[in-house]
C-alpha cells in the first residue's frame, strides 16, 4: 500500500462557455489552466441525493435500499493574491482567460472584464500632468476607459506604482477618481491593467480537474459557480478564497499533472486603503489595523427536468448590499461619526502591492458608513470600528455594467 500527502494536488480550471453548462470537458485536460492554490485551503465535497422509496412495512426496523438521485458538488480553495506578471506599459498584450487562471475564475464569478489595449509602443506621462489628470502619449488615451485602471510612478526612478481608478478620458487626458499623492513623473511609463466587474447575468461557469498523486485519485467537478472572499492584513500576504457549488461530478483517473504557473504575487507592502468623498478627488490613507471586505455574491440553481442532475444553469441572486465590511482605526476626532450622521457617500480603494505586473486595486466605488463603534485599536490605543455597505458606483454616469459596478478588481 502506498500513501500520498493530501496537499500534493493539481487543480485545473476550465471555463464552460454559455450554453454548455456542466458539459463534461475532462477528456481535454489541456484546456484546463493550473490554479496556484494555497496549501491547506482546498476542500472538495461530492454530494448526491439519496432517495428513499419509503415502502410500508409491518416490521419496525425494515428499511428500503436508497436510490441514487441527482449529484452536486462544492469546491472551496484559497489563492494567494497575485497579478498577471506582465508590464502593461503599452507594448505588451494583456492576459486573457485563455492564459490566466485567476482571471478565468473571477470573470466567471463577477461576469465581465476589460483590459487596456496594446498600441505597440510604451505609453509615457506627458508635460502638463497633474495629480488628478494624466496626459499620456499622443493617441494612447484610447487605451483607457472610465471604470478601468491606470498606474503611474510619482517618485522618479522608483519603479513603484500608485494605482487609481479612471474617472473619464478626454483625448489623451486620463482623469482619475482619487488624486495621486504627487503628480506622475513626466517621461515615466504609464501602466494599464485588467479590470473585472459585476454583471447582472454572468454567462460562463467553471469546471475543475482535481488530481492527486495516486493514479486513481482524480475528480471532475462541473457547473461551478459561487462567490469569493478577500483577506488582507497589514504586513501579510493577501488571500482570495473561491467558494463554488456545482451540478455534477465524477471520480476518474489522475494524471498527477505537474502544474505550470504564470503569475506574480502581490506583495505585503503596501496594503493601503484610500478613502474619498464621492465626487471629490481629495483622498486620504486610512490607517487601519484590521479590516474586512465581504462580497455577497450568490447563485441559486435553476432546476429543470431537461438538464443532467436537474440543474440547467446557475442564476445570480439579488444581493443588497453586494459588499459589506469594516475597518478599525485609531480614534482622533468625530470624522467617521459625522460621515454616518450625514450619510456621506464615500469611495474606498484597496491597493495590494506596487510593482508592475504584481499589483492589485480593489475598489468599492460608493459606500455608506454605518454606526461607528468604539474599540481598542493597535497597541491598545482608543479606536473606532467603521462598518460600511456598498452601493452601485455613483461617480460614473452611464448605463453599462462596467460603469454601474459596485465592486471592481484591477490588476496592473
């Protein structure tokens, strides 16, 4: 008998196209992308309804043989927060769901994605740039769009990026929602990125191959859809956890595939939240010691007799609020109590990492502050815990789902 360690597993993801829900694709393993999952986070469960004929009997202890009914499955897996590893400065093509597993997963769950284009030449900061409006190389303004992301250096030669969400684009002038801490350096490279945003009806779902080192320890999980969570703490690597449920599964042989990963970890420094009042570009860093970000993305199965395992699709449910959370800061004044009393609309932006190809910006573009609570903050100082709940983006005008999205992930 040979025993193998449980955490030595390959997890591959395939994107089920619209109209092909839960159709088994495990016979083409090359179409699955390796997910760089975090050890000790993988949980797979196989389910099946066991149906009881419930036949009448004269004997108190009689029981019928149970009949196997429709199958179901769940998969939960954590991934260290990372970006695509590419320097999207204008002469590199952005990654797609065909090349990057994390984008494949997030786009399926949230629904939409856009990326800056590749004009074949580096985009640079031009003269006249300010902290709120970046003038870029002629004709390169079309790389960017409202609701997307822009990354710039504000210290010459540092190679360090500040990421900002785009407010508007006029010709080659890209205006941002929150001001940079200083005007981007003239002549320095300007980075674009990949943005994932919420849609009402995501069209694709996920399929997973999970393989162990035993030749028989493989599984196919199909029709996966669900939600996610984000854990970010100062001085620590951040984690994105996917929590998915599906319609079908099979045990199968394991090829013990050796994964090939392509990504760059978003560093533990910086992990910063900037806040601003919606409609104002003036922004400040939130000196948080603890924080939570809790997306409430949920799906329910559409039951139908025409589908395998009785599930024909996964339907996104109404979630109000889409995102909730809180942060704990030292108490200095009544600022956050005033924001609650006045129902001031705030915008929150969480930046993780600051290196090209290894930086993430998570934005909750409009939030309402809840009742602040007195608590002890770091080092035992008097503090306040500030809860908040999301609304759709109130700063951008337009009807597209990108502009309305109440949550966005940007990868630079």
